[in-house]
C-alpha cells in the first residue's frame, strides 16, 4: 500500500499538480485543518461508541458466565437427582455457546440453537421439586440466578449484534480519503518531506480505520472477546 502511495505521489509531482496548487497553498492548508478537525471529531465519536459496545459485550459475558457458575455452585446443595439435570443442561448450553454461538454472532446470524439450549437450562431449574424448607430456599435462589443469567444473555446478544451504522462509517472513510487527497496535491517544496508526509498520513489513517473496523466486530479480528469464561464451566462442578 505504501509503495502504491509513494508511486502516486511521484506521479503527481511529475505531472506538476503541485505547481498548479502553489498559489492556493494557504487555502489547501486551511481546508486540511478544517477537514482534519472534522475527521478527529467523527473518529473520536465512532470509537467511543464502538468501544462502549465492545466493553458492554465483555461485561455481559462475565456476568452471564458468573451467574451460571453461581447456579452450579448453589445446586450442589440439592440432591443428585435434582442437580444432575441442571449440571447437564448448563454444560450442554455453554458447549453450544463456545462451539456455535460465537461464529454465529460474528456473522450476525441466528442463535436459535443456543436459545433452545438455554431454555432447557431454565426448564431444568423450574423442574426442581423442593421437599423441605431448606430446599425451598435453595430453589428460590436458583430461580433468581437463572433470571439474572437470562437478562444478561439477552443483553449480550443484543449488544453483540450491534454494528457501526454504514452511513457513519462511510462518512469517516470519505473524510479520511479527502485528507489523503489534499496531502497528495499539497505543494511541498521539498520532495522528501512531501513524500514522508504522505506516507505518514496514509499509515495513520489506515491504522485508525483498522482499529475502528476491528473493534466493530467483538468476535473476530485482532481485538476480540473470547468464550473462555464459558469454556471453564464445561470441566468444572462434576
């Protein structure tokens, strides 16, 4: 990419576009400042929103996995006949989350399979028949925990499927290309300085765009959330 940019800059200098823009250097500089400010504001806003969504996904993962862990821990006070269906349903659900739901959310696909598995977790809890006052208290606690897990799951799914609006991403991208175009035609008197400015600007704009689009999808790319919090539940609380 940098080689192509350098070749384009050299071509512009050979054609003489810079000489044509010499009389308007101050105007181009002012325009660069205005558009650069606009780009900074747009990029900061977009990054703030996307980072907030990314953090929300991480937070809801921790809360949902924590609720399921509490469910397994509190179910230890039940008899084996009542507890085994809960443990089996939770492990089947978290295995489904790890193996199928993560790729589905990455592609913004339907999560009907894990929705059904989570419903089986709820059913395993509601099917418990308390036989004593102590088990009644445990049962009430389990119902409260599974309700919390359900709320965290719903919020996690909703936030996970949210992406940056296409219009905002298009506006940020066009603004970045405008900055590159203005730097390309800016009449630098020193060729090495102009080339270096063009390469540095291109690199920074590219990295900014990469960070923006990479964080937009929490489930793939360089920065992503992992299902490790769910995965540890598969081999625990036997």
